C-alpha cells in the first residue's frame, strides 16, 4: 500500500543535472471568483456542453470546469514503472462529466469557510511557509491540510462532488495510451510542480504545458488530490468496466485514494496511473476531534471537484 513517502531532495538535484529541471513554466490568467458564498447553486455554463474541453464557470466559487465527454479509455499502468496496484490495465467506459480545471485554492475554500459551510484547514501553514492559508500572497495556491471529509463537504457546498478515481484518470489520460497528462515526453519543470523543483506548493494553473487532453491543469504534481473512492490495491482485478466507483465497502482503516502526486514526488511517481492512499475520515466516530473522525491530512494533499 503506497503512502506519502518523503523523497530525498538529492533526487531533485540528480534530475536537474540530467536536464529535467531546466524548463520554466508560463503562468496563465486565473478567473476572478464572483462567488455568491451561498453554496449549492447550480453551476453557470459558459458553454452548452458536449465538446471535449469546453469550459463553464461556477457561480459559487469561481472555479472553471472542463467538459469530459463519454468514452472508453485504458485505465491502469501501461508503462514499465507500473506498480502492482495499477494492474491489470483494462478498458473502462465512462459517462460524460465535468471536472474542475484547477485544484481548489485557499481563496475558494475561504469562501466556504466564511459562508459557515466549511471548517478551516487543520493547519494554516504549508510545508515550508509559516503563513499560508489566510495569507493573501497564497490566495491562488491549492488549499492543503484538509481531511477527506472537508474536501467532500466543500464539493457538496459548491454543488459538485469529489471525482471518482476513474473520472480522475480519464480526465488525465483521455482515450489514448499516454503516460502523463501531456503525452509521453519526459517530465520537466515546465510541465508541473514535482521532484522538489519548487519545494512547496505553486500557484494553480502555473503549468499550461502540463494540461490534459481536456484542458485540466495540475493533475500531476503540486498536491495529491483526494478522490471519492475507498482504496483497494486489488480493485482493478474485479473487472468493473463501466463507470467504476471503487470498492463498495471500506477497508479497516478507511483508506481513501489520492491521485496525482505532489511537489515532492520523483518523476516515476507522477505517471498519471500512479495510485496512493491515505486514511480518510470516519463520520461515524463519536468524537469529531478524534483521529478516527478526522483521518489523515497533509501539506501535500488537496483536491478538486467534479459534477455530472
């Protein structure tokens, strides 16, 4: 079972020496959130839907979403670095959905907190910044130190939901056999925030060269992302081939899937099929301040939402 395992900083130096860290990203303009702070409002469409990569913008938190049409894709590890829990690779047919173009930011999450619908993150710092959440300098950076339940609550407040693991991978891969969201080219520092190129979170949308076939950004690197599914290392062997939603029952430890890798991950760990797990929240626990109720949280884990 894969966890968030610290990668020695020397790996970044080795990768840079090999030429993997020389390219520079080009930032894109971010939308200005014209949010109502009321939550549960329908998402306003900027496009009618039906075309891959079309966009619409949420009236609740200002999040742009991209349209992922129905289709069939190859799910799982299809490269030499594929791990046991990524096998067997298999065809999966998906219905259409929308997915957030960006990771949910501190600024977006703060709208939910101020509306009284979300609890603040478990910590206000990031890994290397004493002041992060609530600091205007990092408004457009991904929110971190949120539990699975906090992520789930936010998406519901915004009129959306956490994506399934299959939706996340389809949004990252599309219908071909690419290893990374942008294709098969070797990862470098123009494609995403990983391998300690930055050493902490980066502004969302800062790596347009790393876009997926549908235009979603930061799907690998920056922060790992909670998804809806419980984790089972052997789930792919069950042969679910249509809109899989993960195991029907939780593991003993409420393991949830995380996807995408973070700013610390080595290059082989930002392959889009790579799976991770952390302990999710247990809403049935009687003590809402207990470790069982909260589950795990990390400066390397955030989330994005999806909707039908």
